[in-house]
């Protein structure tokens, strides 16, 4: 059975897409640590541990994530874009890209901000526009 992230990448489950290539997909986390919190996934590999990926997929995922992070920083005012790879909550390799004002913003235990659907759509559109410029 396909993971929820595979189903999102295939368009079976709606998402706030911020970038896509033939092999990778990036979308807003629906329970973000900060506005613009983005998840980056390989489309065709469902392994839940990033270090199990074959070298080409692993390197491609990081190259794609880098491009998404550049677009994210241009679209969402922040000091840095933080990176986390946990992979325990969904059994599908994914990279978290989180806009940061401080290191505390990357605390997954903190209360998550409520972001309206309209704001999520606006943020996704802004990041995608920046991504398409790259």
C-alpha cells in the first residue's frame, strides 16, 4: 500500500505544492513549525530511512531540497532555512525545511501555529513562484 506521501505526490490527496520535478515533490507541512514549513520527498521511493536511498536518489533529493530552500527563503522572510530529517512519523523519506528566526524554531515539541487554508495557499504560491525563477 502506498504511503500518504506517495499518494500526495500522485495527486490522490490534496497538498499545497511548492515545487515538483520528475523525481521529487515539495509541499507545505499541514502542521507547520512555522509558516512555510515544507516537506521534500522522493516520488518513487518509499523507504523510510534516508540513508537507505541509492546514491543517485539521495544526491538528487538533497539537490532538489537545496533549490526549494532557496525559493523558500526568498518567499518567506527568515534568517535561515533549517533542515531536519526525522522520518519516524511517516514511513517515507522526507526532509523538513523550516523558516527560522532562531534555533528554537526547529523544536518539534513546541505548539504549532494555526495557519489558515488561505494563508497556506498564498505561501505555497509564493514559494512556487520563487522556485520557478531558479
